[in-house]
């Protein structure tokens, strides 16, 4: 999960069957968040496919950080430990630690409580109450997480705690779901401040039919996470026009890395690629298309194409009038005979920044490549951790 940057565009409702069974459950996703009830407290948590636990935020800590009553606001993820059984944060060094992609760090107290979701209640459910000990200089406040990945091996950023299991594994052990799977069906949505997705999440379901309608790939094995996270190799990145004609062919073949691994991540609201010149190529495509249609340099300059630096990232901004000249982002996932092609259209990767300006949510981040919420706008996603398969259906 990384910082929020922008809001979403309208997309189409996908035609896909989640095929829920008696051993599955469904949750609504509203602007990236799911709602649960924990020990009688209603909590909204960020749906994060690159995180593995149910993690709420310590309400006492949160209100000390952001003011009395701050937990009354929506989507804070606050949970208040009982006065007769307070959470223990005396020695951070002895507590479980979690590090996110942006290096934000949390420490957690492991608890057991009553979890209610989808009209089902589970007693003695293991969860984490967390505090941030390191947070990016971000105007947005932190939130809790509803993680749907599996447990990775121990590493520099993750150390398994005794009894640790993923949220999906816990739901299986309590016989609430029958398999470690999920389907995320995105739906049409208006502009959203955080640029997260809305839709329907089904846990423990089987893939819908017919299978011929899906594009299916295997979850890639990574040294740090094995197959605990939904990672895939991206073997090529190219720009196309709306008719499918290839653009900037020579530059992409000679300048950019041949392949890289990316995380398919609901908790990231950008597409981050290891391509420092991607924005320059997009600008060339825009200028070339406008000149072909008779625009002169003065008219093109009036489109206010510009770059802006935001913390660690650079964003490209353009006037809405150039929308039809924006390229389609084409990605080849995996390599060889089992590779698949996907397309991310401008309606998926642009955000209305106000004042007639669009922000392009494609950034250069070579150390943390991710296919974020723009990917989930373009495709509905089914993940099966038993078979290590990812199935995609174009929206």
C-alpha cells in the first residue's frame, strides 16, 4: 500500500460470475474501504491486496495524534481497547512490526475479539491493533487495513510472529470460507477523492464460468515474498493509439528494461513503473497527434502540459482537451507462450484534478513497481492462492 494521490473515473460494470458457495462471503467495497464490526465497534478498513492481516488503529493513540473526537470521522480504522484490558505498547521493540511499500511502519498488539462481517460472527478472532511509528510526510491521515494476501517468509520488512496467519487463512480455519481466494468486481463510480475503487469483494469463491472469457496467469514467485502476494512479471510496456496502433516502438525497445516484477495492489492508487521517460514519451504522443490535426505550437502550449513533483513522485498534468490524444498503456504480463496482453485506457489512468486539468496517475518508481487501482478499473480480478492463479476479465 502506498500514499493516495487522486480520484477515479467512470468505468463499466463487468459481466463476471463470482460463483459464491456456502463457504464464501461477500463485502461491499466503498471508495476502497470495507466495513466490519469488531467487539461491537464498527470499523472501516482499507482493502489491501498487498497486506495479510486484519489491522485496526489504536483509537487512544489516534486521538492523541489528531485530536479528541478524530475517530468519529469516517475511515479512520479506529478501535478502542477495553479499559479493563488495555492494549500494550510499552516496548515497541518487543512488538510485531509491519513496513509498507512507502516505508511507513506500524507496531501492533495482537488481540482476540468478536468479528462480524456479512451477517456472520466469529468469536476469538485474532487481529492486530496498530500504531504508526514512522509515517510519510503526507497530508492524509493513516488508516487500518483489511489484508487479503498470504503470509510471506521472514525478511527485512517482515518477521513472522508466533501464531501468525493471514486473514484469509483465519477465515478458513473458522470455516467461514472454504478456500484462500477472492474476487474483486469493480463497478462504475463517480470521482473519488482518494482514487480507490468501489465494488464487490467475495472471499472463498470459485472462479466463474466460462473460463474462456478470462485471461489467466500464474502468480510469480519473488525472492522476498514467494507467492504470498499477487505479483507478476511485466515483460513489456508499450503505448498504443485508440485504434491499437503501436506508438514509440523504438524507444520502448531500447531504453526501458525488458522485464520487471510488479505487485497487483488495491492499496496503491497509481501505476508505478521503472520508466523515467514514460511521461516524456506520452507528451511526444500528445504533441504528434495534435500537430497531425492541425494544431500549431502556440495552441499546443496553451494545453498547459506540465510536470509537478509531489513528495517522491512526479505527476504529469494536461488540459482535458487533450484527452483524445492520450495513449493506451499496453502491458505484456509474463513471457513466452503463456503471456497475456492487457490495456489500460486513459479513462482508467486519468483523474480530474479540477480547473479543466487531468492528472495522469502513471509514475516512475523503479524500486516499488505496482499495478494499482487503475488496473482494477480496467479488469475485474480473481485470485486463487491454492493454484497460484490470477484470472482477469476486462471491464
